[in-house]
């Protein structure tokens, strides 16, 4: 590491809910910052006001908080020395215009007065000429209305008259642009492949291409860690740093791989995925249906973060379950992959199962208690704690506890027909009745004592089948250790259930 203090930023746009790809970007920024005792900043890049979505900013803040990857500086987390952290607020200081003017003065940017209709006509001409990627660049700008083609007096007249314009980056026609990415190594792009990016829009708001560079410089960002989708724009950003004379202050770049669908075919789509893609449930005001989140689906934030960490990063061994602190101690970009990482929904459930098993039985009981109360059932926390201890090994989520063990709270009203038809014998009714009565003298009423009573009764008369006993007690052919179930529901309840079953099976 260089001597420069590590300062990284997560800089989402408030254009919708923060999906899992964005959370992973935030996570990798967080891990890197904490690994090197640096700063992790949340910056809101709201330069595109036309795409602003109400509630998106608060959602981003709440999602990061739930995930436990909280910034130590930024929107919603306290001001540092470089506030404000919303670009719309920073624009009011005139800072972006000053940088744009610097590029204009040095001849590395220019005014463009083209109307939407003129831009559309330009694209259609290029398409008709079979140009693969129509763009406003070093060639096409020569035939457009801009300060490079118009006389200086005309440019001044248009500006003074209030004519709408944008400021564009003047990309050289023949130049090789090289930069080193922390994940991908050296990247080389020819300037003929780069369009003249808009830096300042007609409303005076900067685009991402200018704003993030200005903010990274002003906030002394040491590393810009972002998604792979920004890799094609990186060469233009390199030019801007160079033209500002600030190449020495440019953050080191790291472009993270995509998170792919389970089949590896394309990046995860929120509309097509059959699993959550948001950390918290998100209701987009522009859409009818809400998107359920990992939190509401029953995932632990620690499990969700653990899942994301291993999508594109390898800790160097087969170790999979890691706390946030363990990830921090091991994280670096030399083990982040270049290629996309397939998301496995079943593996995600496995992670949650592991974290569920790490919880104390009492903690699980407290989480399960509201579900039980919704069913109109009231019981002690001690009982629910024992309940959770019995069923948790089969569960991936707390909300599965009811289906796994509701028989502990409610006597069965039906019995596994396959077991009954196979193992029930009417002639054994007296023996089953005798076992029920033997429970009166089973003291203490513990799993071992119940098992001994069952063995004794089975040895002194017709052999009783333990799987059939399970069906008489729970209605099911499988489940937690049977004698522990019986000890938990108690002597009286066990007798009532056996007697009710014998009556129904008569």
C-alpha cells in the first residue's frame, strides 16, 4: 500500500432500490477501507434529477445499516471535512462549473449547441452508413453545431442569448490510453473508441463523468471501486484527470465483476429473478408490485453479506463462513476475480442455515414468538426455546419453524396414512393403551425415562413400533427426536394424544 491514506466511497444514484450488486460494491469498499484503517464514505450522486426516485436515498441508508457496512462519513452517517455529500448540494457551490471552465480554458472541452433533433439526425445518418456504434466523437463533431465548428462570435452570441448548450470533453482522435486496474491489470484503449462525453448538461448539472472526478479529487479519494459497467468509460476519465493536471491525484481503479444469474447467462435482473435481489423490501413508486428483500425473507444480514463477499472474491482457501471482521482481515483486490460470478440461490439458503444454527435457542425463540402469537397460541418463552432447539437443525429460516414443529403446540387432526395402513393393527390397541397408562408412573418425565417405559412395555407384550408411536403423537412419520418431543409436550398431553388416536383408529 502507498503512504496515501485509504479513502474510498460508495456513490450510488437515488434512482431506485439498492440491489445486491450495489451492496457488494459497498461491501468491497468497506472491507478494503477497514483492512487499511481508512475511511468509507457514502456519497449520493444525484446529478440526473430526471431519474430521481422518492425514497431511494433513505432506502440506501437503511440497507447499508441493516447489512452492517456503515460508512464513517457521508449522507445519513455524519458529515466529515468534505461535506456536503449530495452532488446536487455540491453543485450549488459552483465547484463543477469551475472544473468545466478549466477544461474549456485549456482547450480540452467545448460548447455543443446541438438540439435533440440534430443529435437524432446525426445518429440516423451514421446508422444508414452502417457505422456500428454511432457516437459524438472526434470525427462526427466536425459536422455538428459546437464551439469547434462555429465562429467565436457566434458562440458568444448563442451563449449570451440563452441558447441551450452542453459542455463536452474533447477526446483526441489518435491517442492510446493506458491505465492499470487493480483487478484487471493493464487496460489499453484507443481514443477512436471513445465518444466526447457530456461533462455539464444544459441545466447546469454535471454528468457522472465530471462530477465523480471532481468529488474524488476534492474528497481525496485514494481508490475508486465500482462495477464493471463503468470500465468502458474509464479511458475518458483518465483523460479528464490528465487534462486537469491531476493525474498524480487520480484514485487507483478497481472494476468489480458482474453478479450473474444462476445459469451464468447475463447479470441478475430484478424483474426476472425468482429470488430476492434487494437487501430490504423495496416498493418502487413507478411500479405496481413490490420486491421482497432478503431481510423480509428471513435472511440474517451476516449471511447475506457472507454470500455477497464470495461472489467474485476468494479468501485463498476453502473457508466459507466468515464474520465481517474475518473478511476485513483477509480482503484485498488481488483475489477478486475478473470474470462474472454466478449467484446460487440454494447456496444462499445454506449460508443462512449455518448462521441460524449459530444463534442461541433463546434468540431463535424470541424471533419465532411473533409467528406463534399470530396463530393465536400463547406459551412460555422457555417452551419456545425448547421447541426451537428441537427443530432448528432442519430449518434454513425461522419462518420454517412452524411447519417443522407445529405438532408441539397443536395435537394432530390427521395421521400419516401410509404408516397407519402399513403398521396399525387393531389387535395391538390394548398394548398401546397400556403404554399410555404406563406413562403415569414414568417419573421423572424425561426422554430417557419415556424411552425405557416404551422398551419395557414393548418387551412385555406385543412389540410396539416407534414410528407408529411418532404418528400417534405428531401425526407425522418424521421429525425431531421422538422422546424429546414427548418430554416437551408433557405426560398429560402425550396420553391425550395416544388415547385420541386409538379412538379414531377403532
